[in-house]
C-alpha cells in the first residue's frame, strides 16, 4: 500500500473491512444452517458449544444475545433434532448444562473443512511474527465487539420525552393523567418485590441493586427489561425434580412501588427467580406469568369482579394470601406435589386438580387461579 496513505485512512479501511468480514461470516453461517436444516442462530449456538464446551442455558443466552426464554426454546429445538443434550452439572447436580451430542462434532467440523483449508492456505503467505500479530489483533477485536454488545444491551436513561427520569438504579414514572396501569416484564427477572401505595403521586417508583433493569412508560404501560446476561439461568423443574434457584441472585433485587389509586394489570413474560408481590394496596385487574418461577408470592387485596391469576410454566413454590371472606377458585394442570388451601391439605398427583372456596362459583368478586405446567408446593390462605 502506498506510503502516502495516512494513519487515519488506514484505520477507516480496517473498520470497513472488519464490518465486511462480519457480514460475510454471517453468510457462511447461514449456508451451514441451510445444510443442517437449522436457523443461523442455531449454528451460532453450536459454534459456542464447540468453543466453550458444556455450558448452562444462561451462559448460552449471554454469548448469543438471546433472552433466556429464547435460548431455552432453541435448546429444546436442537435437542429434538439430535444436536445437543441436557446433562446435570457434575459440580452442582441441581443445575443443568447443555452439550453437543457425541458424534455431532465431527459432522459440524466436516462442514468447515473447506473453509479451514482455504484459511490455512491464506495464513501460509505470512511469517510467524505476522501471524502472531494477526492472532493478537483478532483476539482483542473480538473482546471489543463483545464488550460493545454488552453496552448496547445495558440500561440507558429515558430519552423518549415521556418525562420519566432515571438515575443510577432508580426510576420515577410520571402519572401524566394515567387512569389505569399495566406493568410488563419483557424479559426474565431475578428477585423482584412489588408493592402499592395509594398516596404515591407518581405512577411508580423503582430501585435496583445488582442487576439494573431498563424501564419505560408509555400510555400507562410500564415495561421492565433486563440485559440479556446469564442472571436468569434457572429451570424450576429438571427431570421431574423441582429446584430452588433463588440463592443464585441474592445480590440482585428490584423494588417497584405502584400507584395504588388506579387499577393495574401485571404481566411477566420471561419467568422469574423470586417474585414477591404485596398487592393489597393495588386494585389488581389481572396477573399473568409465563415461563415459570422458582418462588412466586402474592398478597392480594379485595377483588373487583373476577380477577384471573394465570401461571404458565412450572413453579417450585406458589404462595397466595387473600383477605378473609374473599372467594377463590384454583385449577392446576400438570401435576402438583403438595397443596394446602385455607389450612386443608389436599392430595397432589398428576393430571388436573380443581378446588374452590365455598360459594366461589357464584361470587361476582373472586380470584381465579389457573396454573398450567405443574407445581411443587402451593399454599393458598385467607388472612
């Protein structure tokens, strides 16, 4: 290259070439995916497993940029196709690891043989010192890309003109004429405590320790999302055995206080480790959890109409407390090991279990609890 090219021009050329190489690598990955009958992200995940060896679903999500729920579904798909399998962690058998099925590694390497040969021929044109320099540069460039990816996923101050403020791990959302609220967790979450305050002048207050969530509010809908890291690597049920994963997130705690003067709907889309809701001062319209939970605790107030409590996915422990005299119905599909309702212990087992408090079916103001996915222990009481 001509000596008249400036250093700035060289750096711009490197930046441009690096982006092009990244795009071409994506094309190669897609070609491999088509040969295997998989999606590109599936091949990326298999590459991670080839490089890292046995990893947790959470670690796989972190390295591929997926949410834990998406990574779990992807592992399910790869497991069904015979590419990976789940195995207990030898160091902690309560935890599940993902690894490539023996024999698949050779199949994957075969698809890369031609590329490996072409790249090796390319390397032969350079001496050892130059190759060492290239290796050092590529290693550091990869680290830069990974770090910058984490930055893009990290929480940022609100900038959408809603009036919401953010500082450190604290958020405040304005009422702005809101007459009904909806709290939506877009991703999985570690330990969360939610309560209500009828005297709160704002729509909500929130503070986070450890993992800091990103929050947004628009038209009364408050969304909560966490960076796609490995904090939520847990499964409430492994090979039929329920586990308590909450101990892994003791330092990560989010506290959210909702304005209790307006009705709220609550939705959790990605599963939780521990979610504690003291909703006695929150006019609850509905509660829905998708993805399961290690521990879910709800303290409820007086219902206005029929209030559904829906849980989709396995739950280790579910505790529900309602006011005295409030009617409640319960249906569990997927089996339950231990269940106690208003002081009475009922036999668990597989299949579907339906229970109702006296007069619940005809009471216009009641809670209807529906669990699909099974549970280890359920305790429902009135106080």
